[in-house]
C-alpha cells in the first residue's frame, strides 16, 4: 500500500488504522485507499515531463577557446577516444541480467571498464545505457535521471474503463512506495515521484500504460498498488524501458548484434 506524503497525518487521525479506508467514506478511490491522489484539479497542472526535458538556462561567465592538446570536440575524436569516453545506447533483450549485458559490451569492445546506468530485471527489455572507460565517472548522474516505461498491467477482475482512468490519474505526483520482496534494495518505505502516467489502451483486463517516473521507482509495485486502489488486484505482465535521462528510442539505439557487427567492420575494413 502506498500513501500520499503530505496527507498521511490527516488520514491517520480519521482512519481506524494506517492505509485502510473507513466505512464512512463513500468513494472507493479516495486517498485513503490508493494513497496517491493529488488535490482536485492539480493532476493536469502537474509537470508531465521528465526532469531531463525541462528547459535549462546556461550561464556563460567567460568565452574562450579550448587548447587542442587537452582534448577535441566530439565530432573530431577518433573511435578509440570515443571508446574511452563514450556511452552506448543499448537495447537490452529479455533474459540476461544488466550486469551480464555490461560485461558482454566490455568484452565485445575490448575496453578496460564498462558499467550500466540503472538496473533492469532479466525479463525487462529496453534502454540500458552502458558507459565506457572514464565515462563511468558520471554514472551517478545517470542513475538519478528520470525513466520512462511502457507497461502492460493485467487486472484480476473486469473494471469499468472510466474507473481505471480515474484511479491511474490519482497516482501522479510524489507517492510513498515500499520496494517489493524480490528486489536487491532495503525494504524501507520511501518517496518516489510519478511525473506522468498515460493510459494508452485498455482491452478487457489488460491495461497498456506509459509511465514517467523518478529513478528507483518499481513499476511492478506500482501495478500492485493500482490494483489495490481499484479493489480487484493487478500485476505487471510486461515492461519495456523507453527512456533513461537523455537516452531514448531513436537512431542511436543498438543491440548487441549491431555492436558486434560494427566492431567487426571497424577491425576488418577500418570503417568507423
């Protein structure tokens, strides 16, 4: 069960126990049942973008030229320099762990260091940024970047579409979430932000959603909590990550086969 941080104190005084809906409340989707509703009218005004998409101003204190002996612009660097300071926008397949994928990239590219930013469960597919060489120093920056997922949720009982849409909108904004039992982190209640939650399609008991969220959010647990709020139960069936900070599904996205072929072409023909 998850709860709205700024409303828990009020609920604790009017509810018989933590996280349960009192019998005097008429609406089944009240904040006490889902713990994820924003104040009325605030759902539409909540910023429905990832933090990396926000417009940022650049303060230029002084203009100058970079000494070529201390580095080159990205477009003028050799492939070896890119391999020591680069990042791979990798499309992870279902099956291997994120650590295994990063190890394979390291072996394919024959680099000293390679690390992934943001772990994906073995069955989850999608964007897995892999940093190479000295670029691994900025790993912490990407770990904190917002993520976007496409999720297929299965409801355990039929629910009206209007009710599904209303409840999903309640889960926008900061929420309390406790990691699931099958996770590698400490099972402590923590606050995570859902930047947007768009219902793309509803077919019988299956709901297709696009979720933009803060790093460290468990979509599997989010589906479980939505099921509790609907009163029918729900579970996550499929999940794909479509964005991780500045990385997205565009022309830079490659899989391990593309990477292997590119390395072979570089070694055999010198094609960078």
